[in-house]
């Protein structure tokens, strides 16, 4: 399993390859790249291999009314151990996004290490203080089309390690403040996170062919005005 990360604002560029959930392969890095032209953290690209300007990418998300009827969080089986290496999806993300690699014990228990929560630029040295945020929350995904998916596809969405934009380790405080709200209702408290967050959100919706409503589209386009150089790259989910 390989996930590519971006670079620190101070230009400490590195690539982290996570193989068989081994902490020994990790190097120091920031879990998210700045959302500037051709962001290196994006997994692959669009179908023709190129990126899209943020506003153009937002325009590719279909408009539809949201549908919450029937939603239950348990409809999305999450934090599975897909490759049977004792590391759940949560642990895989923590290992990949660590700035300083934690020690990995029995059954993938983690101790030590450090992380940077890009929503609030908080440095965290205790993995228990981190939540793994679904970039597009499970309830929002349901509203935006996942209500019509098979249980298997919802599980794949909830454990998407194929894109480093789908899941992100952030402080529990910011994740719980966000809850299931879209960018019309919530944005990261740190202004420097704005463009990166909009790119991540848009890429995730495009990757999974999710829709948005009119209010969300208006908010995304308004928020994206300062992000003229931001580029969205994504690969459609299998």
C-alpha cells in the first residue's frame, strides 16, 4: 500500500511509502500539501492526467438535492483491516501522516510520534488526541449519492486509502466542530488551510462521483476566490 504526501510549508519535501504498515519506512513530513498549482499530494490526476483549476473542478460536480432519508453511520463500515496486517484504516492514516514516526507495537498499537493537524496548525504528540476525518463526512456522502450505493462501495469509501485527500488526521476538537457539515456551514479555523481544504473537498467529491446542492456550490465558488492558483487532481474511485 502506498500513499503520497505533500510538503511542509517550509519546503521540507519528502515522499512517504507505507509498506505492510511498517513504521520503519516513515520519514518526517507534513500530512497535507499547500493547495497551490499542481499540488504534489494529489494522487495521480484527472482522467487525462492533468489538473483542473479549482473553480473549474467545482463546476464539474453535479447539482442535486440532498437526501438524508435512511442514513445511519453504521451504513458505512469503517476502520477495517483491509490487508490483514493488524493495522486498521485509522492506524494506516496515522502511520502515513506522522511527522515523526510512532513506535508500532503488537496489533499495530502506536506510541510516541507527532502529527500536524492542518485544519488548525496544531502539533499533536498523542495519537489518541487525533481523529481521522472523512474529508466529505459520511452523512454528507450519503446525502450526495451514497444512499444509492451498495454496502461494499460505502465500505470502500469509508476506508479510502487510495487517495491521500479522502482521510486526514486532525485534532479531535476540529473534527467534532466540523461534524457532518459542508463548506457552506464549516471551514477550518486556520486561514492558511482554506485553499487546501477546498481542493481536498472538491477532489473527494469528484473521485467518488458525489453531487452538491446549490448552497454548497455557491459557498465553494465564493470561498475559492483567493485560490486562483489552486489545482485539483484526482482519480475516479474504482
